[in-house]
C-alpha cells in the first residue's frame, strides 16, 4: 500500500480483474492499489499486456473489476476526458465536429461548442483541417484530434492511453510542452499510460510501474524534478538516475 | 500524372460512360422498332414504339394513366413507410436483445420462406380488394430486408465508440442519436434500396390479384381487351416508378453518407 496521502482524488484498492477466456480466465490485473492526488500527474509504465489500458478502463467506469474497488473523493465519478490507444474518431463527423462531441453531449448549442473547439484546434495545431473528414488525416493528426476532444469539456480527470504513441518525435515533444502547459494552467489530474520512460519523467509527478501479467504495482516512484521542466533536464544526472530506476523496474 | 489531369481523365471517363449508356438505349429502341415493323407480328403481340407512344399520350390526356399510377404510388409509399418504420423499431430491439432475437428468429426465417406472391391472394381475400391489402403486401415485402440490415447495422457499431460515449457519460438516447444511427446508416441504406425496388413489385402483385385501381389493374384490363400498347405503357410506367424510388434512396444515401470515401469521390 502506498502511504496514505493528504488529498487524494482517487483511491484504488486491490483492483483485480480476470477476463473470461474459456479456461480459468485471463488474469490481467492483480491487487493494484494506489492513490492519486488532486492535480497530480501520474504516469503508468509497464510491459505490453500488463493491463495498463485495462486499468484506465476500470477507472473510467467502462468495465468493473472482479475484486477490489476504487473511490473518488467527491463520492461521485468526476468528469472524464479520455484518449484511447486508438484515436476513435467518428468517421461521420468532421474534425471540428469530433472535437465538439463532448460539449454537444452536455447540451451546449453547436455555435458555442464550435467556438470552444476552434481554440483547441489551434492548441493541437490543426488549423485548416477543421472541416476535413477523419479518413483524410494521418495517424498523428487523428490522435491530436482525440486529444483536443478529451480536453474540450474541461474534465477533472484526464485518462490518457499512450496519447502520443503515433506522433513523430518533434510533434510529440511539442505535445509534451502543450500538455505540461495545459496541466499547469488548468490544474487537472492526469493518469497517463506510456511506453516511454523519458515521456513519463518529463511530464509526471509520479510513475507507477506495473509487472508482467497479471499486472501489479512494482514501483511507485516520485519524480522530484523541478517544474517547469526544460529540455536540458533530460541530460542531468538526477534524470538519469530516475530513468535507471524505472528501467530496472520494467526489467 | 498529377492529380489534376487524373481528375480530368476521370471526368472524361464518366461522361463517356453516360454517353455510351444513351447510345445503348437508342440502339435498343431502334431494334424494337425494326422488329415491330419487319417482324410480321400483329400489333396486339408486339406494338411498335410509336403505337406505345400514341397510346401513352392518349392515356395521359384522358387522365387514366395518372389515376392508376397515383393509386400504385400511394400503395408503394404507404407500404414503404409502414414496413420500414416497423422494421427499424423491431430491428433495433432485436439488435439490442439476443434473447428476443432467438425467440423471434424462427418466425422471421419462416416468414421469409413464404413466397409473398403465393399468399397475396389470401391477403386480398382477408382484407378486401382496397388499398389496405396492398399496403400490407408492400409493407411485408419491404419489412425483411430493412429489418435484417437494421440489425446488422446496429450490431456493426464498433465497441470502441461505445467506450468513448460511455466515458463521456452519454445517455442511451444520446448514444442512439450520436452513435448508433449514423454508424448503422450505411448498412441500413443497403436494405432500404432493396426494399424500395421490391415495393413496386409488391404493389403490382397485389393489384394483379385483385384491386379496383392501380397499374396492375390497368395491365389486367388492357390485356383483356387486347390493348397491348397500353400494357406496354403500364409496364414502362412501373419501370420509371421503380427507378425514381431507387434514385431517391440513392440520393438520400449520397446526402447522408457524404463522409464515406467512395461516395464523395464520385
Ligand atoms: N475485454 C477483454 N476481454 C478479454 N481479455 C482482455 C480484454 N481486455 C484486455 N484483455 C487482456 O488483458 C491483458 C491486458 O490488456 P491491456 O490492453 O490492458 O494491456 P496493456 O498493458 O494496455 O498492453 P499494451 O501496452 O500492449 O497496450 C491482455 O492480455 C489482453 O489480452
Ligand atoms: Mg494498452
């Protein structure tokens, strides 16, 4: 168990999930416990198949754990913005209409939603593509639309599943900066799954490392690098030491 | 080749194709004309195009053609409307409930095995020669393709989109409106296109069995009086009717499915 913490927004207690697979079940997560503080940025690392996406899906309320439970501080589930491992854009909506979706679901009228969406279009650098169909976008562009869509309704909790996985290095680093900025400005709580140690260290306050399946928290590492984080930081000794710890834990 | 000249090439190709279609139609008409002129067949077996045209004009002026066409059109539209509406409602329910689908599927499959042409006389006997029995026949014939395609359309919605909608706490109604309907439309339209074509057949079958007005009745009467040009007129009117319906569905499809690649490229 992690040490009890001052102001958790989310407490996960012994989350365990077994998927039915016809022979005894596929044990994906085992006794996963952790706290997430309000406005904390938590990264989740772990080998492929360790249940990272599954963990996010449980927290988002999309699937129920077999055992264990999770509670939100507010007592009710917070507003969630989720970026899935695949962009999941609706092909019958244009770029800007896809970004507007969460606002429309909240009942905002289209004109107002469009103005908000326009800001996010600029944020993710897709000016000029507002009225394109998703089929015209590259993988990286589609993922940026998905990120904009996850941010537009000002969620309390951002759940990001490898959001920058399909971006080129340059765009990815620009998105790191943007995400840091948004996180600082709007003070969101973020849980982000990633495969990149560098990305985890650059963005997060804490890194959870999951073990091989069934996933279990192997390491809960505090990232005590000063903010705002700068590019040069990646070449410091302390960054190297933290990266080494994570590398060892992932194995 | 740059994309501009590629586009031009495609336009030329499309234009040529349309032009070829017209030529082929004209050739067919000419062949018919020649066969009627030199085939040695009496006019009540094979009337010439000009006989048919004259008969068409006469029927148009007398209002006879409009009356029968109107009756058939009304049956077709009402049958399409009710058949499609019930098929969509039941299709949605079946798509959502496997249990109900299993309970109802033997009836649905059996109903499909019944040749509608064979039970049309029964329906006319039960419900009379008026418009109701025709609407019923059209509705029944339209029902199944639309039902099946509605079920498949809803089932084909990728689960990932449900996850997205649920992560945004969308209500059932919002999921229906923003996800299921648009996602199911392409497959649904496939069913509607078949239904629209079948609907005309259904109406004519009903009218041939027993009715007071309609193009099927017109065919029966004209055949009885050896007014073969009028039979031709009625048949051509039916073809035009079916093509118009098909065209309307195709037009709606283009309008609603503009986001699909093969549609906006055409
Ligand atoms: N709905 C499901 N039904 C059955 N098995 C599932 C389901 N979802 C996930 N799994 C299984 O659970 C395990 C963990 O999957 P998950 O997608 O959470 O892994 P991951 O850590 O996100 O992997 P990756 O890094 O490759 O994305 C995998 O073995 C997967 O096959
Ligand atoms: Mg995953």
